[in-house]
């Protein structure tokens, strides 16, 4: 029995290594972009927790693909995670009304994604920022940063922003509006209010790889 468990554990470990090897081989294409972002934007990217890498050539999720497509600027996709019957699912919803869910593979479940401060990130190509390094691909946390700081609550925040089709996201608690197409800047804030928390992000295209992570 012990030998069978050891063999099963080795198979799982080997499978997990293969999964990350495949993901990393795809992300290597993105590495120059990510290194540049990490080294040149000390204050631009958030230190809030985030770790997400996904291969949409395997997942084939059409909702996620709409926001990974550089030809669909202004389309943003919220990514969350849920558990049903002990199984994890990735949930995708974009600001054009599309929604979908994908059951995570066993290896993806073991990867333990961290989707921002409290289970939610938004990704997409901006319309206002279209040049420069990264050409405007962005990732944001779904929590209103100003409510998080005012309430001093980073443990269990529930101050989600809601996306609209025009790329404006509104906080469900305080009503502040943020422009997803322009770096997540706050539109109607007061002195001291800040824009959305941004994560370093890159993609190889609609049905390719995506990587989103916090500032190191």
C-alpha cells in the first residue's frame, strides 16, 4: 500500500512538473516583457497577492479569448474561481455580456491560482493606452482600492467593481468610477483617491498564454 501511494505521489509530482514546464515554455515568450515591466515600473504595479498563468490553447475559452485579443480593445474579462462538489472552476465574464466556466484540470487545481486580493482580477486591452511597452494590455484587481484602504481591510474585502460595456467600472460600495481603458484611473474621486491596483500582465494572443502576477 505504501509503495502504491509513493508511486501515485511521484506520478502527481511528475504531472505537475510537466504542467508548469508547458506553461513556462509558453511564458518564456513573454519573459522580456515581464522583466521590463518589473524593472521599470516600481510604483505602477501592485504588491497585493496575485499569481495566475493559463494556457488558453488548451482551455479554449471563448469569453477569456475576447479579452486576450489585441484586435478587441475595450473588451475586458473578469476572472474568478469557485468550488463545486470539491472541484475548482475558473469563471469568466466580459463587459459585453459573455460568461463561461471551465473546470480546472487536476494539475491546474494543484497550481493554486491567486486571483488578486479576494478572488477576482480583470484583464483586457485598453483603447486609450495603445502604444509603448505592452501596447496597453492590462490587469486589475476587482476590489476598490480606496474602500480597502478606508476600511483598512485586506483580509476579507468585499468592495467589488462592476464593469460596463464602455470600460467604466463602478465600486459597489462607494460609487467611485474607474476607467479600465486608461490605466484604471479614478474618474470622480477626491484628493488622495487612487486608481485601481494593477498587476504585471502579458499575453501571446486570444488562444495563447496569459500571465498575471504581483510586483516582486
